[in-house]
C-alpha cells in the first residue's frame, strides 16, 4: 500500500493546531505516514510527531515560505518516497501551495474537506457557498487533500514511538517567483481559522477604534477578533480579520456576531460554527434567523455588560 504524506505548516516556529488534526486523520488510514516539515531544528516538535513512520526534514539557510521552491521540493519528495496521498490544511498558505504541487506532479486536488474516508477513497466538502455537501471519489496516482481546520478530532495519547528522520535540501533554483518581503501584524493575533471562539464586528461598529471593546471581550475569552466585509471595506478592520466568502472560513465552537446584518457572503464563512450568538439592534436583521441565540440591543450597551459578566464567571 502506498505511503501517506502530511505537510506540516509552521507559523514562524509555532506548530499549528490544524497539523494535529491532519496527523490524527492520517494515522487512522493504517498506512505508513510521512511528515514533511521545513525546519532546521525539529527537536521542539518531537512530541507532536510521535507515532508516525518517518519525518522528512527540509533544511536550508533561508526557509521562509517561497511558493515555487516549496512546491518543487515537496513534488520531488512525493515521487521519491511513493507518497500517493498528501494531506494538508486549507489555510491561506495551503490554498497557494497545494495547487502548485498538483500541477507539478500531475495529481488531483480537493480543497477544504470536512470528511475523509481512506477505505472508500472518498471525501466530502461544502459546495455552492456551503448550501450543499458533496461527496467526491478520489482516483489517479497522486491525490492531494486539504482539510478544514477545527473539524477533525484529535485524540490525546497514542503511540510513543519516534519516527525515522530523513533530511534533504530545498530546491532553491525552482521557478522565477520569489517573495521578497512579508509585512507582519504589529500585534500577535490568534489565527481565526483555528480559534475555538471568535467575536466579530460589522458595519454597526461605526469606527475602527470601537473594535477595542471586542478585543477586551476577546482577551477574557482567549478568542480571536474577526470582521465582516463591510467593516473591512469601511476601514474599521484589517483584511486579515475578514470572515466570509471572500475572507476566511472559520469553524469555532462559539461565534459572536456584533453589529453584523448576516448577509450570505458573511454567513458562508462562519455557518459551521457550533454555536452562533448575534447582537444587533435591528430585530429584523437576517443574522437572527441563523443564530442559536440573539440579543436585540445596542451593541455599545450590550457588550460592556457582557464583558463584566464574563469577568465574574471567568
């Protein structure tokens, strides 16, 4: 049986939570699992990588993300190690990287999957802006699957066996595209695609500085702060905060929508949240038809009360 590869996406030196989901899913396949990781030192990830067959470590003086170099390196590894199936995360980087790999190796690709069955070689994913869930049959020599974060369970414990480690270099001569600069946020934000709790603001926030009250609640809940497209277009929030069809698709346990009307464009990005709470002074706002709980109130009066109550509890 062919081997199964898992691309480990790092955020700086941080091992992303969604990697644990991908590894847990890969282990259920009862196949030899190979983790592919771009890092000069993987000692800090030893516990995360227990219980798999092999780690393929890519080393280089400069391992900052370069799309064509990464794609060429992974494509070479796939063929050398007979990795017929590759798992990754449907993140911003994943959406950029995996189609490149598929093109290089002549493989098929299915993004943003919410269910994977290796026995039947089928996957499920939302289509038509989340209105339907479609099942796809996988075929061909090489298959690439990216999974939606916060969907697949991660079980604690399991095998403590250490994997074999193989090192290789980066295909630095690949392609003509090169990222020359990355502008990072001034503050370290929680990745919305992996957040368990998100509090988001819409046009009803009225001004950029008013997002401070959402951040205060987020700090209590250890939550991420998101925004609707209307808030981003109004320059109340930055593009990396946008949740929706043209922003990030999120899947938290709790989503609190503040001053958000509930347009379909936004709803597509958060409809799979386990619990949705809406705060809006317009009782006819569409968001209330989609929320589990609704508060018809002025958000500037409701959120301070919410913050104080959360302080008492937490």
